[in-house]
C-alpha cells in the first residue's frame, strides 16, 4: 500500500504530514493490512522506538494539549524501555524486542509501593464516585514483590485462571474495565481511535493504552492510570489476587 492509497481512510491533516516525513511515509507505504479496518499500522510505535517517537508530534499536535500529553507518554515509554529494546543474537546480529518493556530495579521498591497505592486509590474512587459502590480494594493491603521464575509462575497461574477458571483468581474488576471501554473521545479527538491498535500493541496492554488516550477522553476525571503507568515504567505488572493482597511482578 502507499500513503496515497491510505488517504481516504486517514484524517485530512494526517496524510500531508506523513508525506512530509520520510520515515513515517515508509512505514505507512509498507502497511499491508485491510485499510478500511485498520488504517494505522498496528506496530507503528515499534517502528519509531529508539529516538524517533517525536516524529508523531506534528500529527498529535493537531489535537492540542491532549495530543501532546499522549506524545509525552510515548516518549516516556521509549525512554523507560531503551535498555531492553535490543539484544544481540549468537550470530552477532541485533534483534529488536517485539514489545516494549522495562526492567525492575530494587532501588525503586518504595516508589513502586507508593505507585501501587496511588493506583488502588484511583480504582476505589471510580467505584465510589461513578458506580456508587463499595471500594473493591483495601488501600492498606499487603504488597508483595515477585521476580524471576517465581514471578513467571505466578503470572502463568493468573493466565490459567483467566482461561480455565483454575489458578490464581483475581479481584473481579470487570465493571471497571467495561466502563473504561465505553468512554467516548472529546469532540475533535475522535480520530485518535485509529491509533487504538497501535497503542495496545506497545505492550499488549489495554490499561497502558487507556493511560495514553486518557487526555483524549471526554471526562473531567483525573487520569486513574497514573500509578499504573509509574509501575509500568519501573518494569512491574500489578495483580490483585485478594482485596487485601497486591502482587507486583518484575
């Protein structure tokens, strides 16, 4: 496909800006998916890792401060995962990681605890203020850290519970997930929905995508994913196996 063929599927201002940037033009020209269904390459963000993320500035600037807030989040993701972006194969070739991720450092343990509690408070606030329900999580619950094989085993148990219903069950936050998914974009920001797949594919993470898109949503609520994003940048996944138990896996 070429950028000219993408024109009818992209917002008016995008194609001109893409044509003016050789790298963006190359990425879109090589996009081979069904344009009507997926006008933006799903791995667009991966193509810009390692210092090229700012090439999205002209496009995101079309949406004013919300667009620039999204760009800032993307820049922070690129920086946080800089050390994990590439590996050297046995043949001496450089291989790029398929997804973005960061590594946890013990020096960030206290910051991680603070971020986890910030995230928990944000979740509880949504339940109380949006759903008029009791908070689902204990804001003073125990926080554990798991790493290495122990952490991988725990996350596999969580995955098996999600697939088969057996393993480590987590606190049911489906109502919260559905609420996030139903949020609408601010007037004039609807086009950013075209980037949803690319944002999800940063780390196969809907919550990370919600964090980045939050400035574009039609809500006055403070971004509830601030703590979640802080944990992601520290290389940690957060799980809630019980109301009063939090597990951070790095």
